[in-house]
C-alpha cells in the first residue's frame, strides 16, 4: 500500500515538471512572436517607403528616357541621311569613276564587270526615281556609260552565242543520235549575260517590243537552224520520182527532215526559256524558227503538189511516199504537241500541211473509185490480144502498196478524213475497189465485138487478179473478194470452152447398125455428108485459129490448162471420127477432105493464145475495130 502511494507521488512530480517546462517554452514562443510582429511592421514600413521612393524616381527618370530615345532616333536618322547623301554623292560620281573600266569591255573576269554594271544600273534607277534636277547630268552620264556596257556585253553575247551555234548537218545523223548542246559553263555565261542585257535594254536600249539582245539571239539561232537543215531540205526536194522508182516505207528524206526540225525546236525552246525573259520568250522562239519552218512547209506543199501531178500521170510512187510522210508528220506533231502549240501560227501551218496531205490522199481514193465506176464507151482503149488490162495491174499494185500503210490509212479514215468515201477501214476500201474492178472489167469485156475475145480478156484478168490476191494474202483483202473473181474466172472459162461446141458437134458420130453389125459401106448421100462434115470441121478449126492466133494468154500454166481441157474433149472425138471414116472409104481422094491428122490437129491447137507474130499489131487499140 505504501509502495503504491510513493509511486503516485513520484509520477505527479514528473508531470508537474513537464508542465513547467512547457509553460516556459510557451513563454519564449510568445516573446519571439512579439519580436517577429515588431520586425514585420518595421519591414512593411520600409518597403512602403521604398515603393514611394521608386515611384518618385520613375517619375523623374521617364522624361529623361524619352528625351534620350528621341535623341537616339534623331541621331540614327541623321546617320542614315548622311549615309544616303554619301550614297547619292557616290551615284553622282559613279559614272566618272567606272567609265574607263566599262569602256574597256569585259575581260576574263566577267563577274567583276557584271558587278559594276549592276551598280551602275542601280544608280541610274535610283536617280531616276528621285527626279532631282541636280541628278539629270549624272543620269545622262550613267546612261552613256551603261550604253557602252550594253554594247560590249551584247558584242560578247553575240560572240559567245555564235561560237555555240556552229551548224550541224542533221542529214548525217541517225534518228536516235543525241544532238550537240551548249556546254554547262558556256550556258552559265550566256545566262549571266542575258540577265544583265535584259535590264540594260530596258534602261538604255531602243524603244520597241523586242530587246536588242533578243534580236541578236533570234538572228543567230535562225541562221543555225537554216544551215543545219539545209542538206536534208535539199534531199527532200530531190527525191527520185517517176514510175521507175519504188518507194520504200520510211525512206523519204522528208521524214528525217521533220524529225530533226521538231527536235531542234524542242531544244531551242528549252534554251530560250533559260536565256530570254518570259514576256519576250515566245516572240524570240517564233523569230528563231520562222525561216526554217517556212522552208519546211514550202517543201511539204511542194511534195503535195508533186503527188497531185504524178497521180494525173498514173505514177503512184509519190502517193505512197505522201501517205508515209503524212502519217509520220501527224505522229511528230502529237509527240511534240507542246512545241507546236508554243509555235503559234507556225505550228498551225505545220498542222495545215498534215491536213492538206491527208485531203490529197483521200481525194485520190475518191477519184480512183470514181474512175472505176465510169461507164465504158466504144472508144475505150482495150488490149487487142485480150491480155491483162492496165487498170487491173494498177488497181492490184495500189492495193498491195496501200496494205503496207494500213495502220496509217485506217487512222485517217477513223479521224474522218474519208468523209467522201463509203469505207471506214482500208479493208472495206480494198473490198470496194476490187468489186468495182470486177464490174469495170465485165463492162470492158462487153465492148469487144467478138464474145470469145471478151472471154479471153476476162480469163486473163481474173487469173492475174486471183494470183495477186494470193500474193497479198486473202486475210488482208477478204475471202469474199477472192471468191467473186474465182466464180467469174470459172464462168468465163466455161463460156470459152463452150465456143468450141460447133467443132464438137461436127464430130459427133452416129453409127449405123444393120443385122447386128456396123454398116461400113456408105451410100452416096452418106459419103457426101461425111465430106461436108470434114469441110465444116476444117472450116471451124481454121476460122478459130485465124481469129484466135492473135489472142494471148501470157500465163503458161493457164494457157496449158485451157488447151488441155479443149484437147481432152476434142482429140478423142476427132481421133474416133477420123479413124472411123478413114475405114469407110467415103472418098477416093482423102487428102482433099482430111486436112489434119491427129498430130497436125494437136499442133494447131498448140498455136492458140501465143499472140500475133505481126510486129505491126498493137497491144492496145481503140474500139471499134477488134
């Protein structure tokens, strides 16, 4: 119990001691707080005082600052004015300082010369903008100095341009060989020169729409164009002509001419766009190419006129050349359409040349078609021996050559150039031409007074045409065309073979049988009948030979075929007739009636269709008069 009381007293004493310590600490804190409040009040008062002082300082310094700023700006303006005055003074004396340097012209250091020229230009532009009376004299001196600079630079430009415009003979170039171009270093010099000359021409050049250096460029490059194309232009004007020449596709020098003209124009446009300012670039391009394009167009129009004259004379080599040329020219104009458009009216002239070429070609098709449709008259010229008519050989040769240019002709027809034709493709046109030729030959054959000669005429012509169609190819011409001529050929061959019917009929034997045996003893009337039949046969053979010996079938195979078919019928009939009546003793003088033995008859048949041996006979004659 006592131990418990003692521990309580001790615990109480500890707590009291802690409490006293806390009270003492709290008293110290309160004292510190009071001191802090005092310091805060003092600091607040000091800051307030400082703020008031700063406000007063600001109000004192601000006017000074403004005055200083104004003075600084005024000073800068004065300095600028002084510099500007110095600059103007420099401009006023610049011509005098640089005149000697400019008068000597550019040396190896072109950049230094151009730099001085730029300064002079700037000075003149500036003085002109000030419009000071006191600067008029200086402006005149600057203009005079710049005129000298313009002369020297233009001379240098011309010299450099001429050195880079050496003509090239394009006739010696292959189509895919790159053309020589101005080197990069020389091109850079030309760009620098034209850049300065454009400004100089504006300041001191003659008034006009075209600057002097632009005229220099166009004249120099125009001469380059003309000389480079001169040889190929001459070749285009001297192409072989006449029926003896055979045109090979792509061989016309005019095709090469147009190819290099377009390439040169393309290169020239690129060069001009680098050297000439945009407002004058197109004018410069037109002036450069005008002479060359006019010569090209004149050559093309001359070719078109030449084709027209040749067609009238039935010489078609130039026509095939024109088809090839017009197709190539049209392709080139499409390939270089941007050049053609940039060339303005000169490009339009090239397009017009294409149009004229295609119109001429289509007019030929129309006229030739109409020629085949023309009715025949008794005065029509026909081969006297029934051989192939020139209209057949001409038509087939035209068709054969046209097929070589089928894509080009189809393109023309598709574009509507064949509006006066019924055909829209070359194959349809060929079909129409062959049908018209068939009708034309049929009508011609009817003019012959002797139908047999008409038959021979058609046999020769149809056989020739069928062979040509096979050489050309049925797929290119159309199988129906071949069938039409084959039917006509067979019809005429059968008609000719039918002309031999009187000979066959004379030889038709009527054997008389009595008592189951052949009667070989003839009555007087029967003997006279046999004699008459021999006379009739001899007369038929002789008459046919006299008439037909001048007829010609030049095709040996065809001639042999027709004669063999005649022999296959005639020879057995005659052999049988001859052997039968030789045994019948119809006459005491057989040689009087039997003119031909088997060998002699075959020999005279072999004399048919070999043509007349009379040199006075003409191959063609004017009807009437077979």
